[in-house]
């Protein structure tokens, strides 16, 4: 049982259901990333955890105690906002000491604590500055220090990196993760960036349309996506729609095999996925799951190379590291490509896709 | 290129020098004409401003030093007798009266209380308004702007009816039994102490309460409209951040929202104060005769029974100086608080 437990949480805004039947457990000291496209309900979920929104249904429990009805100011979960929401009329130190000051801590003690926190986020000496005199990265550190000042049981961050430029973002991701590990604080980060989630999180919760698609470690989610949506959202994937046929999958006229016989009833519509880096462009070995393809585009990114192919399975992208790739692959060339059975994942075909087919 | 057009620096750099020079000369002539035209327009604007603003004001100041001829009009002079009269009475030094200073005191008192009341009530309203949907906000603002088109006389008449002893709230109070209830519970005596009741029933005319209420009602829409931009720019996540750090709603208001809108708040109060300092209709209708204001006295001396234009002018000048002093003081205060924070 974790520190924080959500049980069948739902949130409706009029006719719109923002969050639907979410049940999650947040283990002590872990960093969980709520990951999903914009509008998937992840921020709403975070705001409900903070107490800024009330769930339409379901319960939130902190260490076994029901806090669903507890207002935000009594939960005191520190939260870092997307735009940092620093108080412009207060100095950096006063911002960080805010929770302590209004909580009745003596002035000198609050200031000393604030200085220690500023030290922790590598901003010692900045206490007397105005927030307007800080850079984006510094403002973020102040926001983090401010939220941590009250020593919250749960630390919440809403898209904390979105206001930073790309280079700073990667640095701050690593820094925030190190800080979180050092403090051992239970943390929930909302993000739409899968790289950010993979960098920081012990556990990723992938959300879509208000529902949890999958929750698990970054590696598990990457290797074993629970749904076709997760496969497409985390990393890249080639999608192939087919029909189950006696333990194999027919995509057009091609029969594709998986490591174990497919458990779907023959004739049921399915969707296969395969990561681009798993596809092999060679004619050697057993000719299992092998088709021919015409190279339509080569995208050389330096460390890797994307080969875009037209095949009987549809358009396929294969990612090759230079030492694996065929020498001098060119547009228009016909190549053999193999989809290793162990790299294939099979899902029921989504309804919308069937309507379109 | 047209002759009267703006000079274009790029042409001067042309390698075809002769042609460029000719164009340059034409440009110079054009620029000269243009400059004359602009100087002319500027002078004209200044003349209009001078005539419309400075001349009337200058006249009032000049007349305030004039001399009133008993039983007749007034004549140009340079005497301080009107100012003496305002500060210490006409018969000074034989006898000292502070009648007019008292009137100035009431002017300031009504204006301060009414403007503070308007701002204090408009602030929470406007804050909640900015948290509504865009549609609701637009509707409220249009409604408030429309109410600004009502004249002061119209509004005061409305309140006059509401507060009058024979047709307004007092009648409702006694008819509904509220008066009897208040008499039974002792609240009636409290109202009598505040001067809001006669021995028989509640009474709002004449009273300071009615004067201030009507004056603050008059400027309330202005307060909302002046506070709206600052409050709608206020980032809602600041208040939310404070809440997640343990701030109760009142603490959020005190430590986050109020400091963030401190300057617009002071500016609005100051503007309403200056506006209300010259308030006339509400005071004449609702204020006790002993608690009339300088503005009312000015009107009486200029157009009313006494016909003493120099003294009216002197009172106007003093009212103006008072307003200016408050504006300067407010400016100082806001600059100091800006520097301190």
C-alpha cells in the first residue's frame, strides 16, 4: 500500500468527462510521471490530488486516511505550477519561506530554513533578489524550493519543464530527479513529454481520454505496451492491421508469426506493432516474417538512420544504427526486411480504426 | 517621389548623384513645409488646451483675490480677505469661526469614507467577476457601463425615494414589524445613538449614512471598471499555489491578492476620492444642514443666494489644492511602498 491511493476517481465538467475511473497507488519515495497527450486529464487528476478540484466520484486516501473532502490548504502538498506562480511582491527568500511564515514559524527561523532550501536548489545568495530578476531555470528552482519548504508528504509538479528551453529542460530533469532521490519524497509529475517521463520516473502512468492506459516502470512500458495507444505514444511504432488466423496474423496476403500462437479467435481484427529499431534489413537466416520493400526515403540523423519503406504490409519505418545498416542504401532500392516474431506485439484493433477500414 | 513626401534617407545614398541631389532639394523643401504644418497644428492644439483649461482656472484663481462690494457685485482686486474668511472667518481677528474649514472637513470625510467603501466592496465583487466565464464577465461589464450613463440627479432621486421617511424603507420597516422587533431587542436604541432613528421609527434622512451610501453607490461602477484590468491580469495559479502551501482563503486574499493589486487599489481610491470631493447633489439631498460641504457652499456663493463670486472662487481654489495635495500624497505613498517592497 502506497502513501497515496486513488480509488475510482472521476471528474465531470458538465457533459465532459475529464477523468474516468482512475485507481492508482503511489508508493513511498517514488517518482511517478502522469504522461499523456494534452487534454487526457492528467493535470485535472493532479489538481484533484492537490485539493484544488473536487472529484465527482471516488476517494483519495493519504496513508489510509480519506482526504477526499480535505481542502488544499489542509493537505499542504507542495505544488510546482507550469508558470511557477511565484509571488512578484515578495523576494526570493520570502517566496520560499511563504508556507512557513503563514504557518506561524518565527521570522528568523523561516528565513534560515529558506536559505537552506535555496542552498539545496543551488541558489544560495539569491535570497534578496526580486523574482523578476531571475532566469527561467532559476525561477523554477525557487518554485521547487518553495513547495518543499513545508516538507510535504506528496510533492506535485504540473508540467514543470514546459516553460524552459530545450537544453535547460534536460539538465533540470536530471537535477530534479537527483534532488527527489536525495530527499526520498513521494513525487508526482505531470508531463506530455515521454523523454521527460523516461528520464525522471520510477513509474509511468500513461493516460488517454481520462483513463489510465498503463502504469509501470519506464522499461516495461516501452517493451510491453499494454495497448496500441501506449505503443504509439511511448517511442515510435509501426502499426499493421490484420486478422487473426489459426495462431498467426494475416496482414493482407502475408502471414506473420509471433513467438507463441495468437490467442485471438480466427477472423478477429487485430493490430500489430513493431518498434523501428527491431526491424532487420537483411536476407540472412530463416525467412520468417520476411517481406520485400522499396526504400522511399532515408533520414540520416547521425547516430541512427531511419529507412522509410513501402511494403505489402504498408508503410514501414526501420531504424538502423550505421554499423548494422546495409552499406549505401538508396532511395528506390528493393530490400528484404524481417520483423522478428519476438518484436511483434498484438492488440485488439481499436473500434475507430475498424470503422475507418 | 512626391515633393511633399517624407524625406527618404535611402535616396541620398544613390550613386546617381546629380539626380539624387535634385530629389534631395525637393525633399528639403517638402520637409520644411511639413515642419511648418506640424508646428502650426501643435500651436493650435496648445492654444485650444490653454483656452479650455488654463484660462477658466486662471480666472477662478484671479477672481478669488477679488473684492465683494456690499449690496452690489464684485470688483477686481488683490486681497486675501476671501482666504482669511475661509480659514478663520470674516470678522477675524475680532472673532474666529471655522465654519468653512468644517465644511471642508465634511467634504473630505464623505469623500474618504465613500471612496473607501466603494473600493472595499468593489474589490471582492470584481475579483469574483474575473473568475466567471468570459460571457458572464462581458454581461456584467456592459451592465455596469450602462449604469454609468445614469445622471447623478437620477440616482440621487432614486435613493431619495428609497430612504425617505414617508415612502421608503422606514415605511417598510414599520409596516413589516421590523421597527417593533428592533425596539424589542434594543437595536432601535443603537440606531438612535447613530442618528438613524426618530423616537417613532427609523430615519435615514438626513444622515451621514445616507450621504455616504449614495456617494459610494455613485462611484461604485467606476471602482469595478478601474479595478477590473488589474484583477483580470492576476494569475489564478498564484492563489492556488498559496492554497497548496497551507493558506486559508482569507490568508490568500491578505498575502497574495491584496499585495498584488495594492497599487491599482490605491489609485482607484484616490481617483474616486478626488471625484467625490466635488460631489454636490447627494450632499444637498442627504446631508444635515450643519454637515454640508465646500462644494455646496461654492455653488451657493457663485450662483445661489449670497452671490459672492470672489469667496466662491477662493473656496474652489482651496478644494482644488486639497485634491492636489491628496494626489501628491498618494503618489508619494505608492512610490515609497514600491521602494520598500
